[in-house]
C-alpha cells in the first residue's frame, strides 16, 4: 500500500490516495472489460477515485448523478425537435458506448427501475446496448467501461440494488480512511496544516460514531475538506465547524445542541 499524496500525481490527474488495492482492481477490471460497483458512504472518495483512474488510463469520463426522476431515456437518448426536424440525440451512456470511455452512474439506486433493464445486457458478456427507439443494437467497444456507485448505508430498504443487478458487477467497498490518512488528505486538499486538521478529523470520527443513533449520516471527508478550507481562508474554527460539520447533518434542534456540545469538548 503506497501513499500517493506523498508522491503527487501528474497535475492533470486528480489526486487520489488509495485505501488498498482498488487502483489495481480497477485497472484489471478495465483490462478484462468488467463493470465495476463502488459501495460506500457519501463523500468518502468514490467519485474522486473514478476521475483519478479515468485520467490515469487516459479515458474520457462521463459522470451522471442519478436521482429519482432519472429514467433509462436520460441515459440512452431521445428524439428531440430541432429546427422543425426530429433528431435523435444520444444520452451519456450511449455516447460512451459509441465512442468508448467510462460512464459513471453515481448513486445508481436513486434512478428509476427501467435503468436496470438498460444496464443488464451491457453488464454481461454480451456488452450490448439495444436502442429500441432507433432500432440499433450497439456493441460496446473494449474501451467502454461501466462504473456505478451507491451508498448501502441509507436506511431505505426500497433503495437498494437488486441481487440480479448487483451480481453483474465486480464490487469494491469504500469507507472513510484511517485517521492519519484522512488528516493527510484533508490537509493536502485544503491547504490547512496537518496539526490544525487533526482535531477536526477527531471530531468527525466521534460524530461518525453517532450514525444510526441520532444521525442518519456521519461527517464525510468532503465536509472535512470544506471545514478545513474555510478555516484556511480565515473563518473562525467555531463557525467553520458549525457550518460544515453540524448544520449539514441535522435539522433537529436537540441533536444540533448535542453536536455543538460534543464539538466544544473535542476542539
Ligand atoms: P463520493 O463520491 O464518495 O461521495 P468524493 O469522491 O466526491 O466522494 O469525495 C469528496 C472529497 O473528499 C473529494 O473531493 C476529495 O477532496 C476528498 N477525498 C476523499 N477521499 C479521498 C482520497 N482517497 N484521496 C483524495 N481525496 C479524497
């Protein structure tokens, strides 16, 4: 296991500090034309990992943030009226299949059910994308890779990936990095010294321990980076902590008060 942040990547490759062998796994899945599923809490580095790998492998990356209104046609494409003519316009998935590259569907469980129907023939050895509307059946080139992510932590049983979909992917589990590594990342991303970042990470870890009790989700690495950036830009510690590590987590006055108390005890 090596620390990439001590050995900075080329400037055009987004920095990513691996937790284990996920870079090698990604690369092998890519070589073998296998689709990849990234599981883990929000803000723990999944998107950064995909952009890092896409840049490293020199592949175009198309990222789609899925939401509950996102339907298959938003990914495949649709006929649109253009200057009186009806023309077919490829969606991001179709474009990636035609041209090659990575299509990354972030929070795929949020999307409508018909999305799974489109993904199934693309995620087995057929690697095809049938476009009913145009009558085409596109074969994915070797340079196409599908990557999806989801957060299994959300307490919503309806929003989980069906086994029939899940079992089509090579899966990697993500979690927050160990303390020292997270300090290093937050410091490097924000510019704040490791010494100043350390108590913030300690607080985040304590808040994460409340997940499932008073909080639905703990403080993400993303929020820690926000907090450290605000402090680095001159905001007071108290204001930065409150606006990034407390307010985004809860709307309940009692929980908020408890979090403030905890933060004052740690920082
Ligand atoms: P996710 O996609 O899991 O919601 P992101 O990839 O957007 O999370 O991560 C949020 C932020 O946290 C990134 O923009 C980056 O600043 C930081 N980050 C998290 N993990 C890492 C990592 N392993 N290496 C570098 N930066 C990271």
